[in-house]
C-alpha cells in the first residue's frame, strides 16, 4: 500500500459504519492514556484484528508479551452469539516499541502488541457471517478490547483510533444509480501518469449491502491495489462494485443460475461504463472483469452480454450453470481470454455443473486463450496454519486469485506467454483488445 494511514477518509467511513449499526463503531479520537488503537489486516480467510497499540511511558516496567492480558469482546444486535465467540482472551505473540500507528521505533511512546490470528481464531475477526431473511451476509461487529498491564494493573478499555491499512488508499464513497437501483462501490486510482488498465472485482454472495469495505476485506479483494500486483500493470485502476443484495438475484428475489435474468447486470454495466467515462486515463482496451461465486456468475454474465467490451476475464468458483449457456453464446465469447479457478471439492458451485463443461465447450469451440486452474483442495498457501495439510472450504478458490499464485492449466502444465511461465496477474496484464 502507498500509505499506511489516511485519517480523514477512514475515520469518517468507520463512524458511518457504526451509525448504520445503531451505535458508534469508532470511538472519538483522543490522546487519553487509557485509549488504544486497533489495527485490522486482511487475510486469506477475511479480516482480523492483528495488533493493538497502547500509549505508554518510558517508565512502564516490563513490556514483554507476558506482561499484557488482552480480552476481546464481540457483539452485534443482528444475531445471537455464543459465549465462545463473544468474549475471550487474545494471545499476544510479541511486543515492540512504536509510534501511535504501530510503526516500530527504538524509543517510541507506544507499545504495539502483535496478536495471534488464524483461520479458526474466531475472536480475531471483526466481522461475522449472519443469516437473515433467507440469505446471509458478512457484517461488521461491535469489536472492543480490554487490555491490562499485569504487573501494574494499568488498563486500556476504550478505542481511540482504528486503522485498516489494506483499504486506506481506496475511495469508499462511490455510489451509482440507474432506474431506481443504487450500487455502492470502492475504487482505487494509481498515482502514475499516462493510460492504465482497469481491474474490476465482483464479490461473492456474502458481501452484498451498502458498505464497500466488506467486499474489499471479506475475501482480500483489496490486494489488487497492493504494490506487488500493481507492478505487473504499471499501475491499474481497481473498481469493486457492491450489490445491494446478491448478484444472482432474480426478479422474484430467488437465485438465478442463468436460467432467467438477474436484476443487477444492467445497472452494473452502467456503473462500469460511467466509471470509465469519468476517468479518461483508463485504457479502454484493457478493462478486466472477474469475481468469485456470485461475482463469478456476474462476471460471466457481463462477458456474455458484452463480449467485445472486456479484454479478459478471471473467474473463481463460477456459479453460472453451464446448462443455461447456449452454443451461440460459447461462440460469442470463445475469443475472450479467460482464466477460471475452481476446486474439485467445491460443494457450493459444483464444478461438474458449472466450470468443467463450460471449459470443455470453449476448448472444443476453438478457444485459444482459455485456462482452468483446477485444484484438488483450497489450502493454506502461507504455510503458517498447516500448509497443504490445512484445507479451507473448497468453495474458496478465490484465495489463489487474490494471492496471484495460480499458474497452471487444466492439464497441469504451466500457463506460458511467449514460452515464459506466467501467473494469473502476469497473464492478465498482457491482455489487450
């Protein structure tokens, strides 16, 4: 990320989050010595509170990890929560002297506590998947901490600031309305001059609503603005639209798998076209669309409806059913560079009903730049939580897209451009109409 902290935008947005939930999520900014700063990072499984920063004095004795006791408190008015997910101790991994934003300093006037996070460490998550009205979505929780310095009994019990580095460079205020339907969206613009491509990411079924921070963080989509991915494109715009409900919603409120029209593809395409028109430095020949599950459905829907608009598609856990794609549609999109990611054990978007037959039809039709990275399982690619022995839900194949580790085709061979192996993002950066 280009900046670690952007106070005006982040503080205002987080205050709005809290008001939307019926109470302040972010405490008033203060230099009071009993207030802590919360830091949230994005991980493959979603966001987690990984640090808490405490104002201290140089005379505070013993500042090692054993000196602090940290208790997390999680609550929401939207759902019942069991005691094991509502309150408990957080493990302190290590501590260091820092400034008030967690930057390491030899003689800082704060101490940063680095907290243990893991896919199954529920107390670390500031969001929760909540089911209501026959559908589910990720929602921000009221997340609080109580920190005690055990040797002295000193405590920090209220939040002064909240920092979320992965989304600090995003504009979260985007709104687009067409025919009475309004879409929220987050966006990122590169600082570099000249023409730049546009990367569009469409979220899954659990990230709908009116708070674009959720699709950015719930499955690490903010990573498309990270320095390492931006470097492949020489700087790229990133657009993350948000469905008010879910992308696969039909007119009757139920799910469509492609057998009938959804209610959002027209307004979404309107948003994309308006965003491109409003940003003349976007290279119209390099507009890429991708997404996961619900967003994979919608990505393919847009490609089917507008096959000449996009330069490439990158789709994880495709939810569009092959049975509802005609031979004529296959012919229309076979020229489009497409890269699918899916797991064999995906029980939500079953590959035999979605991506496998479509991939085979595209290849049979003569598609020359269509790829499918087909994983046995979705595993811990960091190696910190079990590596290949740790299996995430098989539906979560978007992990490989965000991390840019996908590099192989359906037959197991490496994907190559001009004889050189490429990853998904390297491949996409080379695509142009």
